[in-house]
C-alpha cells in the first residue's frame, strides 16, 4: 500500500513518514507551495510561518529527511488556490467584522483537498498522511470521524473537523497514538533535527491586520447603550472577546462583545456581556453521525483553545443550534464550533450569531 505523506520539514511530518515506512508502507513525500512571487499580500516577518516566501531551509530539510528515509519527494504549487480560497476569504471575513479560521479552511480545501486531487493526476497512492495529532475512528454506522489524539495538549481534531467522509476514508494520522515527547525522542534518535527544535507557527505568524490592506480609519468604541468611551483606528484591529489593548477605561474590565463593520464601531461590555446561552451555526459538516440526539449532552469547542462546554444540539437549516447547559464566553461569528461526543467529532459548523 502506498502512502503519500504531507511534509513540512518539521519534526512531526518527518517522524510520521518514518513511522509509516517502519510499518511497511510504500512511502513518498509531498509538499505544497503556497507563496506567489507576485502576491499582493505582504510577507510575514516570521520565517516560520506556513505562508512565507522563503522556504529554502524547509525544502532542504525535507530533501535531507527524504534521503535518509530513502523515499521520493514531490512539490505541488497550490499558491493560486491558497490565495483565492484562504487569503481572499480571510480578508473578506475580517472586513465584514467576522473572525475567520484560515487553518481549518486550508485543511479542508487545500491540504486535504486540492493538493491531493492534483497529486492524484500524476501519482498513484492509496492513502494520504500528515503529522497532525489526531485519530480516525469508524463508527458502527459506517461513518468516519476525526477523534482526539492521545496527547490532548497537542490535539488538532478541531482544525480537522471539516474534513469530509471521502477525505477521511483515505487519511492516516500516524502520530495520533503518541505523545509529543515520544515523537521528539524518535526524531532525536534518527537525527532528523537538532535537540530542542522549535515548533512551527501558524499560517501567517504576524499581525493579521497586515493581510487586510486597509488604511486606518477612526471609529468609536462604545457600550451597547451607545455611550462613547473612546476611539480606535479601525474595527478590524479587534476581535470578539478581546480584553487587552482596548485603550479605554471603565469601572469594570471591558471586553469586545460585538463589531459593527458597517459603522466602524467596536462595541464593548463587561464580562457577563460576553456570555451566550445559545449559538446558531451554519454550513455543517458531519463526522461520526449524520444527525444529533437532541436528548444527549455533547461537548462543544467554540475555538481551538477552549475547553469542551456541555450543550444540547439540534439541526437548524444547513447548520445547527447550540443550547449550553451553562454558557459560552466570547463566541465570535466566523469561528468554527465543533461538537464532540466524548473524543469523537460529531459535527463542525460556522458560528453566525450568539445570544
């Protein structure tokens, strides 16, 4: 069986390729290039970003690891699609006052989508694998689901929650049953990287507002009752739930609770104003099941770092409605809400409103 492994030059993807070869798979590596030389988007200051013009060191490391493993390596240019499907969408959502999650869209549409489709046009392989910390589970009803990794501190199931049944049916996550410390130990023994190799960063690694190409524009910071507390230089510099850097004072700590992009206003409130008992989500992708048990209590993550919150869930239009047993804090339209049954992803949807 042949496995195509997505390789970034980092520890995780390098060890993933090694583990699969050790298991007896016929392994080849592939790397997607997402930078366009004529891109209108600025290069990040951090060289460790996914979206970066200089990938020379990464490609050299990938070639070095591939040579040690005795595997072939390929590159595919996904820059046009990355720009249209990830960067354009990121800019559009931010300027609409939403908080997008580009890594989720990149996984669904590019890394596990377009890249595999393009690779299939000139390569033959049975599975695609990455160095993500997650597991694949097949339920009794025959559906596939992303499940949490053994190492919960490194678990990336949230970012993989929008993968389709077709995508999941041919994906392998060889690191899902390992702790990060174990993967580092394997990497050091194999001599792939120096001890203490730093972690890779997110897709941009800089100030996201740099990608928006928006000139500063003075607007008001207000309470829900309309009381003006101060001014800002553009609503796109703020995200819902933000507390630090507001530049205004009040009798209690303030948080961003809503963004009015049409009027360039940032609405703030006290902590209780960030609480929501209900959230409406759209564009659902289902994992282990194709519907919800409305009598069941599920666990829901409304951002990658949030703890699972107990909630009842029911379908609503092309998405679902969440009714929290307690409350969710700082729910931001544009982010993904991921519904879990224990460790298994049941569904993922895009937050539209919270109340």
